[in-house]
């Protein structure tokens, strides 16, 4: 049983050869960081990596990297509504620094995930994340004195790359993941970065598909090219697709035999 493919990703140009590369985390010049983003690299706490195939909920899938062209970018009606809904929140901008309040918020945030639940915020950040791979910034979002969300990103010369976001599960009606992404985009436009990299989605339905609900989207074909991608409003997939049961070990063994280790 093959997992359902999101319609807009079914016939995209995509390098079928398996790519999986890792290098140690290190400081990069902002122009070098731009080039890394353009070439499909992303990063976590102690490594910079890129890979075009993975597994999600036990099923093989393609990794589709996204970016948003911010030149002539416009928010959708629902995104403007999200910004208005959260006008009462206060955002504190500062260099990335993980404190106990972020650790506690991460623990509550992580409990939302039934599959591939992250174990620690330090799997994504280190004591040097404000400096590597380049200048790292966080948005701390407060409702009164209560921290309800924090998002993290890094700034290149021409690019801005989102890294991670944590938020209070009991504030789900606010759409804080989308809200922080919108505020990051505003920040990138204000600082004249033409490209915003929100990370990746899979070609099968997943929790990351909200990233497809943006104008001016582009995707990476893993041959070095970026192509326009049609916006996929969230309502188009959420009720239509269900993720089936994980593959059996026998099915995974057959899939992995062609994957270089």
C-alpha cells in the first residue's frame, strides 16, 4: 500500500537519486549561508545536512524543500486574519538563547506529537546557535507575562531560514505556529531579504503541510533548480487525506535495500 501523494507534489521535477549528506555545525559567512540554503542544506544543533528521501510515520517519502519569494509577496485573507487575532500578543526579539522557560514550553509542545516525538530542545539548538551557522534570532511571544510561543531563525545576506517553533498546546485557537511564521516573514521583508526558507514538507500528508499555504512558494528539485509551486490551502488536504498504518518491517527492508547507508 503506497501512501497518498499530495496532488501539487505528484508531478514535480525531482532528482530520484538518493542524496544524504552531513557536515559538522560551523560558522558560515552570510553569503555562504545563502548558497547553502539555495543548494538544499538545512541544520539542527550540531550538524548541517541535506537529504531528499526519508520516512514519515513508517512510510517512505520524498523531502520537498520550500522557499518563499518575498518580492511582491502578499499575505492571504486568512493570514491577515491570523495576525489580527493575535494583536494582543507581545513579541520580544533577541539572539537565540535557551532558558528554563523554553525547556518547559518545549516539553508541553512535544507532547502534541504521537509520532516521532522530539526528546529535547537541545536536539535543535546548542549554546552557539546564536552564532552558527550564522546570526540566530528568536521571537519570544508573550500573552501578558506568560510565554506562549518561541520561534527561531537565522539570517543570511539575502535569505532568512526558519529553524523551529514551539508553542502552547492550549492556545491552539490562535494558530501560533502560523502566526510566528507570518511575523518572521514580516521581519524578513522589513530587512530586505528576498527569500524566506520555511524548511521542508513531505510529498505525503503530514503535520508540516501548513507551510504549503503561502503565496509565492517555490520548491527545490534536488538538481539545483527552484520552481514555482501552487499554494495549497490547508482545507484542501486536511479532511481528504488520512495517513495509513506504518509499513511492516518486511516492506521497509525492501525499501531500504536501495538506499545507500
